[in-house]
């Protein structure tokens, strides 16, 4: 039995425009690299990738993983945003934590955790 290659499964349809969405770079107070770029006169284009210092493993159910994949593909199809799972999860966590910070006991996080 021969399975199709990834290129066959994920080939573009109708030449849709999809743009990669890089992680937002963290602001730092001191950075030594701008002086080097200014000396050469060449403006380097950032790759958009951000180095993450910490790693966290999270186990999800197959249904939760399917929901994440569905959201990722919907973002790609509807908005033209190519976002990987990690970026999607980091953004979702940031939104939930911001809501918790702002609303406290009335946040959706507290509400969902107290429902269990």
C-alpha cells in the first residue's frame, strides 16, 4: 500500500496568498546588534523567529488537538495567516492570562476552572 506524499496532501489550491506570522519580538533595553548593522549600512530583515528559553510539555486530548488544528487551518484559509501550533497556543495563553489579569474573579479562566 502506498500513501500519498505530504506535497500531494497539502498542495496549494487557487494560488492563495498565505503569509507567515512571526512571534512578536520581545523588547529589550539594551541591544548590541543595531550598532553593527548601522556600521555596515545594510538593513537586515529579521527572520521573524523568536528564541524561546523555556519549554513546557502539555498533554491534550485528541479532540483538543483537532480543535487546535482546525483553528490553525481556519486562520490560514480565512485570514491567510500561516501559524504553527506553538504560536497559536502561546497567543491563546497570552489572551487568557491578560483576561485573568484584567478581570480577576470574573475572568473566563476562573469561570471555566470553577465549573470542573
